C-alpha cells in the first residue's frame, strides 16, 4: 500500500512540474491601462518638428514626433482590454475594438489633411498588439487621399507604461474612463477656458454633410507673448475655423477636426477635439510650417462648453486673409514661432 501511495504521490509531483514547465500554471497577466509606444524614425516622424521646438520652448513639449499613446479599456474576464483610444504626435486620433489575441485589430483613424483648405482624413488603422500590449506590429494605415497615411511605419516599438496621474487620459487619449462621452452635436457650441473662446457651427456643403466652421479668440499668456518677441500683455490672437467636420467614433463619441488661420500673429494650422464628458472638450492644435510642408508643434487644449453658438458668433472671425501667411520654425537661438495658441 505504501508503495502504491508513494507512486501516486510521485506521479502527482511529476504532473505539477510538467504543467509549470509548459506554462499551464502561471501567474495572471497584468495588462496595462495606458502606454506610450515609440514611432520609429522615418518618413512619418520627419513630417513633425516637435522635438526641435521643445529645445526652444519655455515649457515642456507635451507631444513629441515619436510618441503614440494608447489607452485601453473594457477589460474582459481575464483582464485583457477589448477597446483602445489613442493619439499619435498630437495629430492623429484612433479608436476602436481590439481583436482576439494574435489577430489584427481594425481601428478608425482621423487626422487633418496637411494640404491647406482640404477636408480631414478619415480611414482605418490595422494594428496587431503584442500579447503584453506594450508594442505593435502589422500596422497599415489607409485613407483617401492617402496623403500622410501612407507614411506610417509597420511597427511601433515598446517604450513605457504610463501612470494616469502623471499622464491623464483626457490629455493624451482625449478620453475619461469614469465619464460618458458626448456626441458630435455637443461640439457645435461655444467653448471657453482661461485661454479664450471658440464658437463652432454646422456648415454643411453639397459634398460634406458634417462640415463645420467657426471662430476663435485667444488671450496669450506672458510666456506666449515672449514667443512672439513682444511684451506682456500683448494683443489677442484670433481667426477662423474652416474645412472642418464632425464625425462619430466607433463607441458613439463625437470628434471634430478642422483647419484654422491666425490673423494677429499670422499662421495656420490643424486641430482636433473630442468630448470626453458632458460639458468638457479636449483636443490638440498643431501649427503648420508651409515653407517646409511639415507640422512645427502640437499642444493640448481643454475647454468647458458654456453655451450654444449662433451663426453671428461663428462668423466673427470668418472673414479675413484668403491665403495663410507662411509659418516657419525658428532656429535654436530664436524665440519667435507663429502659433495659434499654447496651453
């Protein structure tokens, strides 16, 4: 009897060891809620000059030309995320469900067309997240026109996981896990913050049923006045929004993409916004360098929705220069940079 008992004990021991070696018994995987991946240097990063500007900025640059943020949510019973939202370079926004392990996810991706007075780019991003969700492969971004979508690399490199206290999702993924997002109609309103006001109205055209236009007014801070080589307080900046659209993300949330021009401190650029929660607008603006056909810098924005907007308000700064004044990035020993606004 003792021999039989010893035999079964030995067999149980061997079975447990075999399971452990084969990975059948393992510690539960802890999936990240937010990561930033590195965009490899190449054609896409070469279209963004954010890193150079950071060397001249009076404050840290929030969006670098090699950053791709991913915020994961809707975790299943194993703790694996099934939905992602994110922003790359402060210029691209993507959102959508995550496919099963080992499969390619198909996300919706949005960006402004780099060509002046063209409507935004809407397309798809095919992406295969690695099992730990720290990097990605098999990336293919398509849109019409192909524009900069064709410049995306096929992989994103592992960089680091992020603490949401230091990197709030409302700023880097335009998303709040604890709130219900607003739809696109919420963006057709008046937004304000300490930096100024924005008025956005629906302006459908025969070819763009979701087109918008509007106006913005910005009050520059002391560091921003110094950027324009002038003393504080300096003149407010203002201009129109044009060739913009609203759209609906896969989860029903609204998004707005638009181009803009600036009058007081001449320049032009591109912006995108979402509604992470009722009454709150988050997004980014990017100043554009026409001379070099590239983005000079992208900064985050945040506003409170305070009222509806009307045509008269949206038209306040609509009429102005019909062509933008060329913008360019200063050399490293200069401080002048024509941008719309800087949060």
